[in-house]
């Protein structure tokens, strides 16, 4: 009788595989401005399965709470047009892999990374002045009138100047792992 291969329960292998998938997603998002489902859904299912096989129902709860945390926090920018559905699905998969507490910490790194990428892209695309003008005029209107009904966000040059947020997600998670490694080494 042939024995079935054993599933690896080594978390380092699991997280290394996650980082490889994130790298591939970042390349896809940078080059094609989309993150394909054939990368996000298997990653999500693998993360949930891994944690379930490793820790039973506690692992399933850990993974599901991480997925829901990421989904809920990234659904807001998606609903306002700030990012695509692929970003939300990718982050949900990351949340399933990291659990809700680590997802919250990684989102801090992802947000900072996204901000830096957005700033660098606005400088490179020569839209920094236009972006700052829109930001300050809308802030003043919001503070003085309490609404933004007079502001047009339909500037075609700014609309086409989106951020490949898959790059920010991948970089932010890499930074999270680096931070975690340094924190546990001390």
C-alpha cells in the first residue's frame, strides 16, 4: 500500500509560499493593473485549509476572522473607487493567512507603503501640484461647508493615475514579516 504524502505543517514554508504569491500578484498588478482570481482564490482556500489542518476549529476561526477583517477594511476603499476588487480579494487571502491581529498590523505597513507609492507616482507623473490643489480645496470646502458637493473629482489625468495597490500589499506584508522577525529576535 502506498502512503499518501504528508501535508507540510511548517509555517515558514507556508509564509514563504505566501510571499511568493504576493510577489507574483505585485508583478501582475504593476504590469497589467489587475490581480487575477487564479492567484487570489487558491491562496485564500490554501490559507484557510492550512490553519484548519494545523489547529482545527481554532485555526478555522483564526483564518476566517483574518479574512473578514481584511475584507471589511478594504471594502471601503473599493466602494469609493480607491482600489479594485482584486486588491480586496488579495487582502482577504492575506488576512486568512495572517489572522485578524496580524492583519491589522500589516495593514498599517500596507497603508504607509501605499502612501509612499502614491506620492512617488504623483511626482513621476507630474500630478503632485494638481493632486495637492484638489486635496486642499476639498478639505477647505469640507471644513467650511460640511460637504463636497462643489468639488469635481473627475479630472482625467488624476483618474488615470491610480496606484497598483497589489504592489503596496506585497511590500507592506514583506515589511510586516521583517518587523515580526526583528521583534521576535530581540
